[in-house]
């Protein structure tokens, strides 16, 4: 998640269609408790979240109804604490109580495998620059109209990518995460599906994942269509049903429309800034912007092929010129009116990523009042939120639901 938002700001360590589907996404409000990061508090939060999920499952018989609301979604795992899209990050997200793990952002290799990287350009998320044998792979490409220089997954075979190791993407904001540079390789989507099954057995509860198709128009033009590859793997592992624990998302509505014809999984359209245009619209000459998609008419159209939307937090509560929150929009009510859930992105604990009134102290990268920000967003009625800090999200939900 978050190609667009990343342009704005930048445990356990083991490696291991339609109305019926929309109805599935309604959920009972359930709580979870604990104390902030620290072993005992983390364990309490995770255990309380597990208890809430178990109660929901018993009450509703599985599906997304079994998850607490607001749902806490581990953004690229627990990326506030570990390099993103690694099994270390995914594993920690579960340990910290995340209800769903965003595993992962899916991009293809040259030989057609799907791997989990924030972007196809991997210079910022792996140690590829330290591999002299790949120096000649560095190049400049135009992806979704943006010129980017680096190394790209589609120029590597899977075997070659497996020689690389993940590194922290925003070390200036998260120098503590650089401690874990080099510890994990790039996971494939198939490895994630197997990991999901293993963790479900080990933890005694269903583990959910929330993968995203990245730049699907770009890759389709290269002959590396994403949706068919995703669907094939989901069918292989029996996870292509309406109750399957896999929610699929994309910033390109036509990618979600294509997936809607291939699988029965819950589907979510991601929405960037109001003035932006999905790149598939740009390619097709469709003049509509995100502002058009979040009108009642646009939301009704989305509800015809998807079950939810993943808007930026600014579409839920805009900020003023000073970065402070203003009045919430009608997006939550408008989306709920047509049966869509909302999982906005992305909550982070550090000052630069918080609304101005929730920043604390003079250190730009210190933690601010993330709990206060969570409360403000939860109060709008959103159904869940992506967060780099799942433990903070679980505790904030507990305070919101039980406070």
C-alpha cells in the first residue's frame, strides 16, 4: 500500500461481486486491551485481540465479521519496527496484535513470480547496490508517468532476487530499524500464503492478509499481468472464496474490476489525494479524479465491483494549511450508505506523519500523541486503519471502544 503516500513522507524474528460480499464486511464492535510496547503490555494487547477475534468468530462464524472493529491492519507488517515486507515485519505484526497483515505489495520478477516489495524499484529497500554483479542492472524507467532510477524487480529472476536482503526504506526517520538490515530476504507471495497457513495453525486462530497489486497497468504492458497470477495462487491454496482470509486491494479500479471476475475475495479500491487520477484512468483517457470517485455516484459505481475503499486519511479528515485537522468530510457516511467499508491509510507514531496538533517536542522524528490521532480518526466511524505500529493501534482501539 501507499505508492502515493510514500512520495509525501518518507517479537519474534523467525522466518517462517456484489451485495452478498459487501454484507460479509459488516462487523460487531469488539475490544482488545493491554499496555504499550514492553513485553508484558504487548502480550496483553495481543492476547486481548485474540480473545476479541475468537468471540467474533463464535458469534459470526468466520469471515471479516470475525474481526474486531475498528480493524487494525499491520501496514507492510510492523514496519515501524522492522524493515517492511519481510517475514520479520509480518511476524511481529501478528505478535503485536494486528488483525490483518498487509503482506504484501505484489510486483513480478522477470520469470513471472510475484514478490513482496513496496515498489518494483528495489534500490531503497534491498542491498542490491552492494552487489557488484548487478551494477549493470541499474537503469531509469518511467512508471506511471514518473521517471525513476534504480534496480527493478522485473529485470531479475526470482533466484537472483533471493540473493538480496531487505533494508529499512526510511532510515532517516527510523534509524533503529537499520539494526535489522540484511536479516531477511525478499518473500514471494506463495511463501506468504504458506506462512499464513503455518501461522494460523501455530496461533490457533485465522491469520488474515491484505495484498495489493502494484502498478498493474505498467506490468500488463510488459506482459506481466498481476491479476491472473494472484488469482492462480489463491486458487492453488484454496483462498479465492468470499470467506477466504485474503482481502485484495489496488490503486487502479480496473485492476479490482479484473480481480472481481477472477476471484470471490473481498476487494478494496485504494484512493489517493482528491486531485489525483488513478493511472489506469490516465492511460485510458478517463478524465475522472479521486474527487469524482468519492461522490455518491462514484461510490455507488465502486460498490458494484468492490466491497470497500482505502482512502488517505486526508479524505476522511482534511488538514488546514498548518497541518491541523479540520472538519471530517461526509465520506464515511456516504460510503457506508452504499455498503462500502473504509480502511484508510496510514497511521504512524512519528511526529512528521501526524497531524500538527498531535506532534510533541522538538525532535522531528520523535513519537507524538499517536493515541490522540487514532481517537480522532476512529471517531469518524471508519471500519479500520492501516498502521505501521500495530500495538499502538490495538491499544488505541481498546481505549476508543471501552472508553
